[in-house]
């Protein structure tokens, strides 16, 4: 009898977050002030593989386009939810997620008329499940050479980080259950 291979955390995240109720539960924890404006039931998983001009490739863990509606009468627009699962601290994580964001924007930008539509906002989330504390930079500003004169001219980019290292895969798989049942359902 052949035993099944254990599920890898990346695969668990991918399978769980493809379900609208699970993604909604995660977003309720991460961005509670805007989750009710996200029409998660209409989310679309988008291609997360990117080809660089030099022929190299990059791949984000999960990318979703989700309609966002500001008020009842407004036309909804898309936002991109980019989720990275990380099991080891990475000093360049902010740069990596910014790279994915710019690759996504370049792919999605209108070709015929750049002013035809605006680029979709991106909500970038990093879930950390490693055993060591994440004591490394979390924002682009933290990995740029220090210059008081130039700092205001530099890009601002900081993904949202959630430390899930204290939770088992079962905890993560069941986190949304409490949310749907009216309980806490909070992880991170």
C-alpha cells in the first residue's frame, strides 16, 4: 500500500484560498474595514506566472482579481489580491512582492490608450509559517540606502504580514469555520 504524500503548506494555502468563503475569512482578518466592499464570490484566479524580458520567469503564489464596490451606486472596479506563503524569512520579500505587483500591472495595463483606465490597486499579503522569528525588513524603505533628502522620493510599498507559525495546518484549514459560524475564526 502506497501512502499519500503529506500536503505541502503552499498547496494547502492554494486549495483553501481558492474557496470564496475561506478567502473572505482571511480578508476579514487582514482588511476588516474593506472586506464588505469586496465581492469575493465573484473572484477570479489569474495567471501568476510572469516572463521577464531577459527570459527569466517569476511566479507569485496566488493572484485573484476581486470586484470592489465603494458605494451602492458606483461601478465596481477590480483589485488584485496577491498572497505569498513564506516558510523562511526573506530580507527581500518587499522587493519580491513589489516585483510581482509591477509585473501584474504591466501585463494588465491598457495597450491602446494608457489613460483608458487606471491600474487596479493591489493588496499584497505575506503569510509566514516558519519557526524562526521574522526579524528582517518588511518594507521597501527598509532595504534602500539611507538618505534623508531622497527618502520622500522613494516608493512606498509594504505588504501586510501575518505570522501563522504558531498554528498547525489543521488550525489554518479550520480557521474559516468559526467565521462562518459566528465565532472568532481569526488566525495571525
